[in-house]
C-alpha cells in the first residue's frame, strides 16, 4: 500500500476537492494562512530532543504506519522511557497550529492519525495528545476515544477511495473556500455561476 501523507487527511476533511487538487493533480497554493502556518512550525521543524519535567521532547519525529499506510512527521512528541531499557513507555503527540481553532479545521483527526502511527511504532496505547495554538499560546488536550479513532480510520478509507478514482470532485462554493489556499486555481465562484441561470431565454412564440 502506497503510504499517504498525514496532511492529506486534514485537506480531505477540510474539502475533498482540495485533497484531489493537491494529491491527484499535484497543485499547491500559498496564502496568508499557509504562510502563518509555516511560521508557527518554524521552531518545531528541526529534528531534535530535550528533557523537560521528566518528559523527553522529540521534535520533527518521522512517523509511519504500515497498517494504515501512512507516513509523515510529528511536530512534537513528548515521551517517557523505561530507565532500565530505554524503551518508550508513554507518548503524547503535540501538533502546532498558527491560530485559534477555526470552524473547519480537522486537527483532531490529524493528531489522532499521528497517535495511531506512534502506537504502531512503539507498541503502546496513547490516550491523548494536544494541539498548541501559537496565537493564544494555549494547548488543548484531545482524547483519542473510539469515536475519534473510528472517524480517523473512516476518513483514511474515504481518502484512499477518492485518490484511487483519480478524479478530483467538482468545485463547490462553500464557507471553507474563503480561507483555502487553492481558491485561485479552484475557482468555485465560476462553477457556481455555470450552474446558475444567467439569463431567462426569450419566448418567440
Ligand atoms: S476553493 Fe473551496 S471548493 Fe475549491 S478546493 Fe478550496 S475549499 Fe474546496
């Protein structure tokens, strides 16, 4: 199974067409949200580790899951080790986001997918992770309950089905379009105009 990038999940849940444009058609876009997002990640994208309050902080940790066919990178994973063996006995992923939570973000699913990778890599169970919002400097805890785990696995299945079909969904003007970095190439307004009645034909009878 070809591994999917973890970020594709977030794109897919934000808008399936966005995932199609990026991962079927290879398009990329930049807007103020993506630039701010890159800045928020600036300090966590360098691989490394440090110790804090008994937790080891692993930055930019590569992730994979053979079971789910996923690969990517975790911004930060807080881990505890068995002092005797050095083996990891607990892990807590933390995802960095540029601002406060927005209505269409799907950060919980992306974080849960990271946890599923870590569980497979280190053979342990992870109960929760956290999302760090750079704008407010606050962390929100996310519980990896069965509903979120099911939602994550289902989203992956749906994403794979979309990509296997090889056709991006049609554009559809919706609230997410406003903050979408692919807005200018997607042109959802044009699609909305095409489907609207532009004029009423004259009757010659
Ligand atoms: S502009 Fe709208 S329809 Fe197009 S990819 Fe972005 S969110 Fe989806």
